[in-house]
C-alpha cells in the first residue's frame, strides 16, 4: 500500500476531505496537507521511499489520530442529535399547520353542507308549489 493510499484511507476512516478543508478538524487538516505534500513530491518524480522520509515524517502518531477520531465521532453525534431535534421541531410545526388547515377545511365543509341542505329544502318547497300550480292549471283547463 503506497503512502498516498494510506493517507487517503485514514482520511476516509476519520472523516471526509471536505471537512478537513473547511477547518473543522485539525487532525484531518494535517492529514490533508500531508497528502497534498506527498502528491506534489510524487508528481515531481521523487520515489516513494524518499518521499516518505522527506515529507511523511510530519504525520502525527496513530495515537493522536485515533484519539481525535473519538472527538470527530462525538462532534458528529452531537450534529446528528441537533439535526434530529431540528427535524422533530419541523415535523411538529408542519403537523400543526396541517391540523389548522384541516380544521379550517372541515369548518368550511360543514358550512357548505348546511347551505346545501337549506337549498335542497327550499327547492323541495318550490317543487311542491310548482306541482300544485300544474295541478291547478290542469283543473282550470278541464273546466
């Protein structure tokens, strides 16, 4: 395994390179910088053995990386907890909005149903009057 592969593996194991570039985690930044130095030396044609002695000597000890990974995991856990709380609050807010809209809809629906019943009752009365007038007209035509 080349040193660049090892550094890349450590970057993946501890966190993403974008986190290191953003400055959130010093150990990730250090790994990213060392990976960039190694790549620069490799592009210049220096063999891996020389690159490892010249450029890799500034890598932190494994103990430091493992200790900071717990910190990264704790930070990630706290971020997940914060996001879960934010999601829960958002869901509650949306549920309250939906409940409010539903109550408004049901109120409007009840009012429309009452209006329909009133209109149907008025139509029934008018229909009875029309039938009565038709009957009266038929009686007048026969006399």
